[in-house]
C-alpha cells in the first residue's frame, strides 16, 4: 500500500439525499489527511445555503466549506466554494460567484446561467489542484435528481468532465439505505455509474453483524465495495450547512433562557451554536404559530430578506411578544438583519431585496437602515463595550448602512471605531457582527449582561476542534481509508471526452 504522503488527486463525495452526511464525511477526511501530513483542501462547486463565512481573500462562501477548511488546517478561500446561492424567496436567490454577489436570479434564470457558472467552477478547481495534494469535493443534494441533470454543475455534471471518482454516502438512520444506494445508481447514466467507486454508510447504531448480509448483497448487486459503516456520533459540535439543529444542550441548574425566532430567511444561525452548547443556557428556536416561552434573552437573527422577514415576524404577533418581554425587564440582541429590524425604519429604495419600499421597524432603537448595492464582507476584531471590554472576533456580511442617534451609544468598538448600538436603559443591544458569542470572554460578558450569575467559560472553538478529532478517529476506526483512497482517489486532472462536456454543459 502507498503511504498517505504519496496521495495525489481528487475524490468527490456525493449523497443519496440531502443531509446524508456529505459535509461531515468531507470534514472528517480532511482532518484525517491533515493528520497524515497531506496537503488537502475542500471544494464544493455549488452550494445553496444561508449560513456563510468570510474568507481570507475577502469573499463569501458556505459555512460548511469554512468548517472543512478548518479541518484541513488551511484558511477558507473563495475557490473552495466558487458558486454560492443564497435564497431570497422560494423561487429566487442571490448568486455569489468567487465570493462576490453577481445578481439576484430566479431559478429558471440561474438554470440558464449555469453554463457560464461552470467556467468559474473549473477555474477554482484547477487552482486548488495546483496548490494541494488532494482535493476533496462535496456534491449538493443528490445526483439522482434527474430533473436537474441538464447543465448540472454540482454533482455528476462536474465529476464527468474532470474525471473525478465518486463515493456515495447514505444515512441509514433514515431507513431504506439499500434502496437509496441502488435507486441512486439506477438514476445515473452508465458513464456516471462508472465513476462511482463505492459506498459509505453513515449514522449506524446497532449490531453490525445484522447489517453485514445487506452490505454483502449491495456489493454483489452493484459490483462496488462498501468502504465502511460510520457510527452515529452524538454530541458533535460542527457548523450546520443550513438546517437548524434543534437539539438543546443544557446541564442541571439551567438558569438562562434564550429564545431565537426562526424567520423564513434566517441566515447564519450558527451564531447560536455556542449558546446551544453552553451548560447554563436553555436555547429555544421558536417557529411559525408558536408563542414565545418565558425568556431572559431574545436574539433576533440575521436574515437574507429583512423587510419580508420583519413583515412575517409582525404577522406572527412576535413584535408584541418582544415588547412585552422588555416591559418585564428582559434583554434583546439583534444581529445583522436582526439589528436592522430593531430600528425605526428599513429603506430599500433600489429594490435590492424585492420591491422598492420603506417599512417601519420595531422602533426599539433610534436609527434607520438603507439597503445599498455594495455588500460589506469583512472579518473583524474589536471589543465589546460591556464589562471589562472583552475581545470579539467575527465577521460582517450585510448590504445595509445604519445611521441615527442610537449609534452614538455603540455596543462594540472595532478598529477604534464605534459599532452597533446599546439602548439607554441597557436592555437592547444591536450589532452587525456575526460570531458575537464565539470568544469565551465575550460570551461570558453577554450572558452576565443578560442576567446569568457566574457564567461558566465555554471555549466553543475547542469543542469544534475536539469534534473534528472525534470524527477523524471514527473514520480511521470504521472506514477502510487506505483502500478507499487507493481505489477511489485518482488524478482528477484527466478530462473526459469533449463530447461529454459539450452534452452536459451546452449553451442554451
């Protein structure tokens, strides 16, 4: 067997369904290869997600690729996710190419644009292949979505032109895992099936001996090996690509109740991962038709469509619940879009997020926000104006400019300049900074401000690092990793026939 250090090439992880474990598998393999001294990078040609991160080169990519970059021990770069779609409605999204917003497109318009987007995908892929020993590629959704095969750039439409081998992962906890594998293969063209090297079963709990006959049947039926069965790993602290993880982690003697209203276009809800993990916090996500439970702190999250989400929030009666919460002495934090909602007015004169309009805000802070075409994408470092001024490290992703008297009482100081706002009575705090709770000292100060006595110090970055190590350990113990890479990882530079590329990515 070749040692890990001799590995070169690319490998793509595709899933039989959304949330089958593609992101997790790529992250774990990135950490595993990094531990073996392999220069590895993640790559997702096209991602649709409202959780995003700011890269070292000043662009925006999916949060999951930033996590995978951390697993690989490299800085996140826009080449790792060249096309990002941020939905603004059920039929439209902001299209971000190489980290910068290009345009808002309907689903049909974007479908026509994919042939052009493929060029950006290939540029990024070739740059990563030149810089790293191994590129681990993550697909999107499922390659069995035959209605999306035309001009596909996310799954086989990418793998075929570059000759990238594929492994399929399925979530056995959902049931029907063998139907998922065989059904996916049946939906693929013959040349696409050839690229599939084998399978990984994810989230297994039970007696492996009872599963083994099924694995043998799968290999006999398809002629492809099962490289391993990953156990169901409880308590992992990893950034979600988009789905909200509702599980709560709260120890005995929980004393601080935090509520987050889930608006339709909630973005960067990974801001609350720290609170989910804190042993003295009970975090509740409130969905449609639900009343707010008793709370000490309400946090208004980021939003991709602030005016639409504010209208929806008011339609739920949550504006009244927030005011009632404040009358009883509770605290409120608004982050990014949530900050904008707290002001007196929201203006969108250019129709950036929909029809041009102005809308009254919640009126809890005296400022107004105007949406402007230029998106602010920046990593920040500053200090919170609470307690002894703890350090805050995070990032800003927004298109609004906020001005008004309330800004004279800032919540933070960033690079020596004021940021955000803190109400005169100290009950309402607003900021554009995502990652507000990530630094242990800042989290402690905010929880103390919200009413928690003697908050425990939680280092969430350390928890995430431990989770990545657990994940890599599980893969080393339950996957035939060397066999997987020797059989599946080949040099992904070898192109397929020009006819294949032309057929899959023909101009409209």
